[in-house]
């Protein structure tokens, strides 16, 4: 598709985020399964349901503008999810894995926040107020998810991961002292 107008760019960006959201719908169950902290697991499962609603909203927007949502692969989301997949495949302590999951999830949220913020602006400039309202609702939900992840990280998960590190350092130093004494 040749992009010559803001409307064309708007449609391309909508297709990109539509693919991104669909990639997330497929990936989030695996991430949830890997999470150890129950609050984190619940947050991911809630976001999965929310993401399905984001897909539905986007499909309604495509109907409103008379366009197909198909035809664009979101390489950015594909890369972010590949990094998350690699993390899940690591030999990693459960508490540290949860901290890594939050970091990966926040990278995804920040990408989505950037895209939805842009789309809200485009929709308003193009006079698509109904679309702008739908996109703004999704933008607000993405921001809320990011805040929830930050709260989880700060209140428990990153703390638990740092305690795991301290325990590992203590074991390591005891092991070195014991080896030196022999």
C-alpha cells in the first residue's frame, strides 16, 4: 500500500497494532504460565482478557473506516515477544524470572502506549472522534497495566529478586571461604 496521506498512515498504524495485539493474545498464556508470583500471574491473565477486547475495538474501527485489518506484520512486537520467549527459556531463579517478566511486559506496554497515543492524535486530526474515543480507552488501559506492573515490581517482585541475589551471594562467599580453609 502506498502511503500518501495521513489517513493512509493511520490505516497502516492500525494494522500494525492489530497484528501486535493478536500476537499478544497468543503469547500471554505462555507468559502467565511461566510466572511464579500469583499477583503477577493474575495481572497477566487480566491483561489477556483486556487485550482480546482491544482486538475487538480495533475490528470495530476497521469496520467504521471500511478497511481490512489484515496485511501488516508488527515486527516490533515480534521482536519484543522473541526477547520475552528467550527469557522464559533461561535457567533462572523463579523470583528473578518474575522480575524479568515484568521488564519484558513493560517494554510491550510502552510500545503500545506510544502507538495508541499516536493513533488517538491521528483519529482526532482526521475527524474520527468515535475512533479516537475507542483508541483513548485502550490507551488508558495500557497505561493502567503499566502502572500495575510498576506497583508489583516495586512492592514485591523486584524485592524478592534482590533477596534471591543476596542469598546467592551469601552461599557463594561461604563456599569460597570453605574452599580456602581446606
